[in-house]
C-alpha cells in the first residue's frame, strides 16, 4: 500500500503554540507512517498535527522589519531597497506545509473511528490558511492545491490562481477552523497551548484587513497572477472590500469581548518602573523582571511561538544583535507626546538641543523600545562605524540591563505573531476604512487601551479636529509605534500602496543641526563637536523636515541606493518553479 508520509514530525522541538499555556503540547516522534497503521484514532490525528506548529514564525532577525522605513540600517530585505531579482532556488515558494494539511484532511474524510477529530481538522484548516496567506503576501496569486498530489498529478503543472481565489480559499479554511477549534478557555491539560478559535478569528481579521486595503489602495496593477484566466480578475468582486472590512471588525470585536485576553500592563506596579512595553517581549520566568511576573501572567499573546529555557532556547544572539537594530529618525519623530499629539503639533515637544530633549514628555513605547528605560542617555557619540549607528539604540527584545539575564543564545521569551494589541489596531483601522469615521467609544475600546499603557492622552475626534489631524493617519501611526519591529511594517506599506514613497527616501539618524541650530553635535560655528565623527558617515548629512523645521540629520542609508518600484510589492516567482511548470506566469516587471 502506498506510503502517505515520509515525514519526521520532530527533528527538533516544534513548539509554536497559541494562547497562554502552562505546559507544552505532547511531542512524540512518529517516523515512517503508512495507511495501514495510522489515522485510525483521534490520538493519531493529534500527534500528526503537532508537526504543523513548526510552520509558525519564530525568533529570527529577518522578522524584525530591518528593511522598513522605521529601521535606519536597511539590511536583510533587498526588496526594501528595490533590489529584488529572480532567484534560481525555491525561496519562500514552499508547499510542504500545505501538503501536510491536505494529507490530514484527506484521511479525516475517510475516518470512521470512535472519538472526535474535529479539533485536529480545524488545526489543519488553520495551518493551510496560514501557509496560503504567507504565499499571497509574497507572490500574489499562486496555484491552489487542496488535495494530496503525487509526482504524476497533473495539478502540479497548472496555472496560478488569482489572488482573489486564493483569498477566498484562505477565508473558507479559516471559517472551518473557527467552527472546529475550541476556545482558549476550553484548552486544558495537555491541550493547553494548541491553536484556539480566537487565534483563527484573529488570523481571519488580519487576512481580511490586508486584502481589503490592498484592493482599495493597490488595486490590480501589481497582481501579476492569473493572466491566463482573465487578467488577474478571476474571482474579483468589488463589494469584497467592504465585506472584508466589516467582518474583520466583527472578528476583532468578538475576540475583544469574549476571548479572555488582556493587555500585559504592569505599570501600576512601582517595581516595573513603567517598563511594561519592554519586559513584555523579554518575559521568561519570575527572574526576568523586577515584578516577578512569568509567562503565565501574559494574556496578551493570542498566536505565538513558544520557547523555553530548558526545552527550546532561541538559539539566537538576541540581546547583542537587538542593540544593533538602530531605529530611524522617522520612527523617533512618529511617537506622540504625552498630550496625545504628534511632535509636529505638540507644544510639549522639546526639539534637539540636548541628547535627551526630544524624549521629554513622549510616548512610553518610544523609550521602552529604544532604551529599556524611562530616560534617554545623556551622552551620545555619533559614529557610523561598521554598523551604521543612527545615534539611537534599539532595546526591544534585548534583555541586557536586567538584574538577572540569560546568556547569549539561550534567551527563551515567546515570539508574538498576533497579540491583543494588534487586534485592537485591526479593529480601529477596519472600522475607519469601512465607514470613513470612528467613534470615541470605539477608540476607547481599542487604541486608547494601548495609549493607557503608553501613558499618553487619548486619541479622540475632538483632539484630531482641533489640531488638524487626519484620523486615518493617526490610526496608522499607532500601528507603526505599537508594532515596531514585529514584522508587520513592510506588509503594511504594501497594502497601503505607499511602499515606494516610504522606502525610497534616505534612512536618517539624529539631528546634527547647524550654526543656526546648535546641538550636541554641531557648535555655533556649524562645526562638528567631539561627539560627532562626521567623517565616518559616508553619505554625509541631509536636510529633512522635522517637528522643529528643516534640519540636517546624519544619513545612514542614502536614497541613492533605493529604487523601489511597483513590481516590488510582490516577489518574483523563482526560476526553478518556472522551469518545472511552464504555465506559471512571472510577476510584472521581472
């Protein structure tokens, strides 16, 4: 009888789980499995689904938005510089996870044993949707495969489906996952930590917001898919934009009201020194923060990869490397002041006359993410060196500075994929995109909870109106600041249709000023001080509009290096796939 698997579930420990858990999913290597002796009882399906969890994103510096406009050093993503080229290898074109899901679903259709397998069927639908969503964001439309294929299956050589057909499949799978998966509250014992109904709803909301805004702001120009079956329009329905936005808001509201999640805000504890937004991402055991909080206190992460100091360490030099992920001038200017206003509109903004003045009366997230403290350093030396320092440090994810910290490569905080904060942001954005407005009550139920933790004034319609603020841009600002370096920014710039405008300008660092605007880096004669090694900045300086007018800043990565174009909204299909299947059509521009 044909072997259905040549599959080792565990080469290492695949511990990517959702929800808050006290124990790990039971992981038992399966090895070679055949139709004769497997998929006969629920425990077989359960053990098989454990292998799905390795598909979840985990600790990797490529997941930290190094190529976005909020990072000064634009490394790790050639697409962010306009350098995307056709590769020979497969890259992110990977169907192995989809095939594994298809195998389980095929065997589930044949199952006649005692005991329910609905939870594991739900997990298979979730992970297939998850895999197709990643392919959609990377390539646009791709071939849809929902059955088990073999080397002689003709479907292996079919054309790409349109992005609209792929989205429909993702949403269908997620609906089935939602109907089959238990809630977080019902995941107990050995099941604690498996994918929940809420995680599926959160992924559905994320998918719907992504596609609705893509269709609204990008349209069909950059699709490049399905040209052989109608110019990329197969399955297109203009009404879907509003349908998706309304459903995304409804999914988020359901999670917010009934999911049992809450923001990890320990700022009321004086021992935590207003550092909740830093310690959240370093949360290991009670020794990882001065409040003695461990992972069991984290009810904010909805979908995440689980790490453990004993069972699964990060294997990455997180602390040291995180410090080198320098934020850009754009990010520092983006955070609001404590009055809730952006620096461009706030009378509280102090400018750049000292190394700390621009951090006075600002959003706690700015300081938590940059310095893991409530005050910026009083002494800064601008030296490009070999790492391209912007003059700002990044402390998000780094555990340096803790009283007790893990050795390099042993850090084991969980990696967030979707957390409640993102659900709040998705809810607010979906409502505004749908209605062109958002009520103060809706802002209070979402974004303003994040502002509570950041200790800044609420975003209200009156505040926006009185200060000439664009509510859509303020909602996007909140998303950028809250989700800084969580792997969301590049995709956000794409779906908003502003990739070129955001990535082609230079990446800038600290304001150095001039004779007419002295700083710690330029004296009254306009000459560099001892704190500014100007000759190390190979791209020199550039004047940019700041909250204090046009001022000179150091250039970390010049606009001369950037040539992002419409084609870079999608990656090219790898050459190896085009050779194997001549019906695949390349994305435009490659």
